[in-house]
C-alpha cells in the first residue's frame, strides 16, 4: 500500500466513523456523563465503553493530524473531527480514573490547538498545570529533572506563555548542558551510554524547538520557525530511539500542532494579507507585545477571516457579526492600529453606548496601544465639556466615548474629526432604541406620552443621525460596525449604509464560538427531586440530572422560647424566587454565576432570598461548599462603597458579606463599577442582574440562571412586556467566556406553564428580532398615524439645530433633506420595505422651518446647537443669561479670571435657570424626596461632603437607592448638561457685549464638571477626569498638586506631574488600600507625551530621563556620578507599585529609578532582553535649594 492509498483509506475510515450513529450516540453519552459528574449526580446506566471511545479519539488525533500535515482530504471536516476529539477527551477526563486524567487533559489541549480553538486549549492547560504542580517529582535524578523541565516547557507552550517559555527553555538547556558530561560518565559506568545520551539529546532538541518557537512568536523570522519544526522532528526521532513512548507520542502531537500553527500565526497572516504594515517598526513591536504580554501568537478563525477579508488594507467599512467571545475587540484593535500606523496624524474613534463598556474598552486599548506610545482617552457622560476634556481629546490618538459625547464634540469642535480615519461602533444594534412599537406601549398611552415620559426619542435616533453626518463630512473615513446579536437579515442594510464597496459582512457562526454553551431547564418533579434537563447535548433523549435540589428542613439560627432550634422548610417548590436562590448557591461552587432578572425588583427579591438560603445552609451546617460563607467585614471595594453610598441595611451591602452581588440601574456608578471589578477578580461568586450587565462588558461567567424574562407594571401587574430575544442572548453570551471556560451553561428556572412557554420560546437563538433604524420606526409611526408631524417638532428640534448649524439644511429644498435621510439607514430600510420617506422628510422640514422662525439669527442657532438642548430650553436660558449679565461687570470677570474655586453666585444662577428645563426633569421612575430647597443638596454635593452624611441629612433614610438614582440622573448627568448650555449662551452673550473679552473665568468654565464630579476645585475636576472616582481623594490630589506647582498650574503640567507621582506620596494621599490601588492604576497607565511612540519608531532615537528618588538610595554614590558616566538600568517587574519600575545603578549600587513615564518605555525593552545604554548627559550639583544632585540620562537601546 502506497502513501496515497493509505491516506485515502484513513480518510474514508474517519468519515465512516463520524457517520456511524452508534459512535455518535456514544459521544453524546460521554458528554451527558461528564455533565452529570460535574453536577455530582449518580450516573444512570450508560452503554458506552470509555476505553473504546478513548481509543477512537486517539485514532482521530493521530490520523487526522497526519492527513492535515499531508494536506489530504477536506480540511474543515478534519478540523471539526479533531475538535470533537478534543471535547470528548475533555469529557472523559471528568469521570476518568485519577491516573488517566493527565494524559486525557494533554490530548484535549493538543486537539484544541490543532482544531484552532486556542482559548479552549489554554483553559485545559491550566487544569493540566495544576495537576503537574500538585504532583512534582521528589527524585533528584537526571531523568526526573529532565522530565520536570519537559513538563514545564510543554505547559508554557500549550498556554502560549511566550515570556515564560523563553525562561523555561533557557533553564532547561543550561541544565542539559551542565549535566551532559555527567550523563556520559555515568552511562560509561553503567554500560548504557547510547540510551542515556540519546534521551538527553531528545530533551535538548525538544527544548531547542520550543526556544526557537518562542523566538519566532516574538520576532517573526521564518528561519526560527523552520528550525523549531526541524528540532521537533529530531527530538521525536531521538525519543523513539530512546524507547520513551510517552514523550515520543507527546512530541509527535507537538509536531502536528506546529504544522497547523503556522497558517494561523499572527506574523503569517499580517505578512501575507497586509504585508505593507510590517514596513513600520510599530507593527513588529505590536506583534511582539501580543506574544509576550498577552500570549496571542495566532489569530482565531473570526480574526483570520477579517484579516484575509481586507480589514487592514481596504479603504472601506465593514459590518462585523460575531457572537460574544468570538474575538471582535481584537479585530477593532487591529483596524485602529492599521490606521494609526499608516498615517501619523490619523485619529480613531470608538463609540460605545454604555459607560461600563467605554471604561472597559478604554482600559484595554490604553494597555495594548499605550504600550506602543499611542494615547487613548475616554469621554463619558452627556452634553458637558471643559478645557481639560478638550486637552485630552486633542492629545489623544484614540478616543473612546458614548454617542452623546461624540455628538457634543461634533457640534462644538468639528475640526477634531478632520483627521478621523476609523470609527468603530460597538453594540451597534442599539440603533433601534427609543421609538417603541405599539406592542411595547402601555394600553392607555400613546407614542407621544411614551416619548414625553422617556424625555425624548432615545439614543437610536441620535446615533443614526450622528453616523450619517460623520459619513457625509468624512467620505474617506472607514466605519467598523460591531454587533454580537444582529440577525443576518439586517446585514445587507448595514452594508449598504456603511460600506462603499458593499463588502460582505464578517460573520462568525455561533457554532464557531470558542466555548460551547449548553441549554438546561430546572424544574421540580417532587419536593425531593429538583431536576435539571439538558436539551442540546446531542442525544436522542434529553439528559437529566435528578435530585439536584431537595426541599429540606433547615435550622434558622434562632431558638424557640423553650430553647429548641427553630427550623424552616426550604425552598417552597412553587416559589420561583426561592428555587432560583438555592439553585444559584449550588451552581456557585462550580464557577461564577449570573442570575438574570427582567426588572430591578426581581433582582432585589432574588438577592434577599439568596441571603436567606445561605443563612439557613450555614445555620444547619450544610453549605454547598466554601465559596458563599458569611464574612463579617469583607475586604472588598464594592462592600465599602456600598456601605458609603447605600448603608449597611441595603440588600447589596448585606449580600456582599456572603460574596454575592447585584447589578442594576439604580446602583450608583462607583458602586456598580466596583461590583464589576470584584466579580472579575472572583471575589463575588454570584451576581444577580438586569440587562445592565449584558451591555458588552467582559465578565467571567460559568452559568447564567434565568429567573424572569417579562417586565410587569401597573395595578395588579396587568401590564407586561417580554425582553427582546437579542438582548437576552447578548446576556447569555457571557456564559462560558472564551479563555476562562470551555463551556458555559444557561439554566431556565421553570415552575409554571408560563415559564415553560417562555423557555421554549427563548431557548432558540435563531429567531432574533431584526434591528430597525429608530428613524425607520418613527417613519412607520407617522405612516400609521400613531403620532403627528406637529407633535414631533418638540423632539426633533435639537437634532434639526445641528443639521442647520452644519449647513446640511442650509436651504428649504426638500430634495437636500431627502438625499440626506436617503443615505441614512432609515432611507435604506424604507426603500427595502417600499415605504415612502415623505412623511419623515416633511416632519424634519416643518421642524427646520419652525426653528428658523423661532431663532432667526444663524449665530444664535449655532450656539443653541452646541448645547444639545431644545429651542424652548435655549430660549429660556437666554432670557436668564441676559438678566445675569446685567448684574455683572467686566471688572468682575477680570478679577475672577484665574480663580480655581467654585463661584457660588454663578452656581445659584445656573441652577435657578436650569432646574425646571424640560431636559433636566427627573426620570419618571425617580421620586424627589429631598428638602424643598434643592440648593442645599447642590451645595453639599459640590462642596465635597461625604455621601453618607448628606444622604442622612437630606433624604428619606429608607430610600438610599432613590438618593443615588437622583444623584446619577439629576446631578451627575442632567444638570451638568444644563450648566454647559448656560455657559455656552453666557459666553456668546458676553462676547457680544464685551468684544475684547477672551474666555470665561477658569472656575466658571468648570462649573459643569464640578457638578458632574461633586468637587469644588478645577484641579480636582482634572483628577476626576483621569479616573479618580473618590471625591475626597480628587480634592487631596488637587491640593497637593497646587501647593507644589503654584506657578505652573495647567493641564499638561498636571498630567506630567500625575504620571510621575512618587510612591510615598501615593501612600500619603490614599486613605484606604482601595484608593491606593485605584490611584496607582490610573497613574501607571498615563502617557503624557509622544516620546514613547517616537522612541519605538526610530531605532536610533535617544530618550532623555531624570534619575528619580535619589534621596531614598545611595546618595554618596550618586554624588560621584559625572557627565559621560555609564549607568546600568535594571527592570523591576515585581515592584508592588509599578511593574514598569526600572532601577538605575552606578558602581553596583542603586542610586534611584528612571522617571516613571520614561520607565514605562524602557522596562519592556529590558524585559525583552534588549540592551539599554544610559549615559549621564547632565549633572546639576547640590545647592542651598536642593540638597541632592539632579542627574539627566540619555538612553538608547540595541
């Protein structure tokens, strides 16, 4: 039989095997058995033979790998078969004998790597690593030590830990070289020279292979990869000669992994499909950093499709349809870097609709692109701005912002957008938000009532008009539209809208998602049998886990009058909330749990019942495990912030004692952010949430439990509406996060017929609602006469003001407006559905005519447009401003020009003007329970008074949540918007009155920021803008900065000062460990200028840096340093304050550190093994004013 015949026969056998119904049924049984073991359920009588299944999977691995190496057969079919083998090895591991578990995990990891599911392979390797670490060799023989080095290198390779792999192989090769002569000598004495030397040689080539692999991942040299493969082949040969079957088999599998790795390699794909990018050193450094810092050395299938589809080379827009955890964020990052590297003046904009998502994206991009010297900033909030934000915007290469912030920026600083190259729109499906359908409106209300209640048309209209205006102004700008839950039916509409060349959507099917998802239902069969049924495990009949929960008698922790323990039967099987609470407690022992609820009162109810469940379990001495145990004072940031903002009696504060959190709209932002962070750190094990957690935030969740899918309201809860299926699946996409879990589960709690019907409706994710333009929904409402054109005027006028100011509607010609709307999404969808745009065009034109009549002056219209407020509100402000101006003189303005403290007179005037504006009204579901004179709250807030103090004084003690909602809605979001409008119109009017007047006084300019952040100093606003969420800490930072920089208080100097805050000062400023950590986090990620980027781009560049902290080290040695002396730089990655800390040494003694913002640049190069030369450029000797010398270095790298 020749090779071709063997390959043909092998390929046919594999195909037959996967067509065999018995084999497939056995695989399903293996999967079901693994699920039952994980849930600690007694197994039913399965018919499969584990040993036989294992043998089949070994065959699939070995022969499938061979066919892939030889490029024989259908490649995708073979990869799918090896993926199935990977899953089966993983499932077998869960119920295998202890001695078999290691090899099953190893096989699973190898198969996942070969199949292209690197995230799963890394998850499996973590389990394998724990097994290796728990069973170290206790022998000190050469063979056992070689095996330990082999395992260490193998784990690093499978985890793609390139930094660790470099170190591990260096140690191993040093050991082998050191033992070589001993091995030969001992072998001569024992007469086994050939075997021992052969074994040593096999290990040497194995380690050399991994070493060259790591070099290739870092630098992309083809020769390194070729040598890695050759060494792997040689190692395999020598292990065979040494008769080491186990290591020979592992090395053979390694060869298969290497063979498939090359085509997925980051270097290969960028070189082959966007090769010109590698002409810029930045891309070499970026790909190196991906490998060294993030263990990304190959792209996922979704990312490969994007790169090969022209994402980085075509000057066109793309629509990206990918499920959660399929790799969208890296696709956006690649696109942004491609733009920045091609054009040094380019800017990129990332629009994310939710604050939490903005925060997360900004942190990720700042870490990844910031390592290259690019500056990333975020803008969160609404229509308020200040000079510090403008400074950050102008200095940034990448801006991450909410749609409202981008809208404000476009209205006030259109020049910023001239260099815009890429706009990323994340969670783009929100475009249909704001215009409810008839089914979504309460029976006794109209669309007009609903728009009034929600305070406008929502962000869908705003975002669509924003994108359309940007596309009109920037025809060469590329748009990247991301959505995890947009159905395929919508793709064509969005492509027509955003892609000039009508590129195909970059799609990834749910089946290609790295981690699997299983669907399950929990229901009670009897009081003793709470059962879980699984529905997508591939068996002909459902897999179920009986007796997962039972109703039992628990001690309450209390005693009767006679001293006997009180008991309570729990849970009531007809009580859904009690069942959900116990279910979440049980699942928490298997991994992080999210309990989804449709509305906030459900969140509170589930959390309260979970606390009760945990108290009963603990009092009875029968907890499900160790995770959810009561802690008197949890050392969690979320706990201390909840205590401050909400008080000890709030359900969240109580829940955090048990490691349980909640997440919904009424929570204050600082508390919500801390809850998310503590959940990410696995300090919170169960999170009960509404859809606020499904808003794109990346969280590690193993199990999603579904409590409710309907919102109810009104008397007797008669009104109801189901949540959208796509919103539901956006949340469920968090179950089984790639890189954290290989499998997530979604469990529906079913205790009624209605629950059963909802389960059947929502379990299928193939019928998601289409994404219709909000303007299209508005057009349909006009056509269906649900609202009139006249009724829309008060809602359209602020948008029309922007169109007039940008001269899109400079004439009254309807054709211009028809053309503009026709190029928007509404025009495309109207055309697709054969609906005339006329009614919407007429509504816009009528509004434009009304605006021109109400505000005839074009300059006034431009100013009104910059506020984002309605014409009615702007005219109201204008009247108040005219009265205010009459009471102030130019002398007052000049005298207050440099003040940095809040002006109370201006504060009162602005508040009195804005407090009753339509846009400033509290949301309909928030009741004002404060004092009649709201000014007292405003003054205490801006005055920096602690939250718990003035909440207790001014608010109903039983409604802490209502107070935080009031703060978030009124003080943090709406009033800053109103104050911004007040100041814009004030500046305009003052300029008319005093033509020689420059800017408003500095403190006046910052009134909106002072209201937003709750501080009364300009510099405290700067600190808050950099991410310092504690008001008291922001004020302390401001006071210290001002005292140290009296003559140079400005934005650039503040950022430089903040980036180089000494560690000792950080300790003095922070009053808690949490404040310290937040302060360090924000300090360490700041890039104050472009020196980092310029240094990396130019191989001959020199970096000037001061030696800092001389007084804390060897001053005597520092005084010896002369100009021209060579200093030694040493990276200190374990520094507790800053992992980029870099020591400066002279004559073997540390004399200080490289100043922090420059250390961030040089430390990475040192850790990469590059040589750095630091020469003393200037020595400023001691003086009466300074008792320490000042040393300035010039640093270069090789």
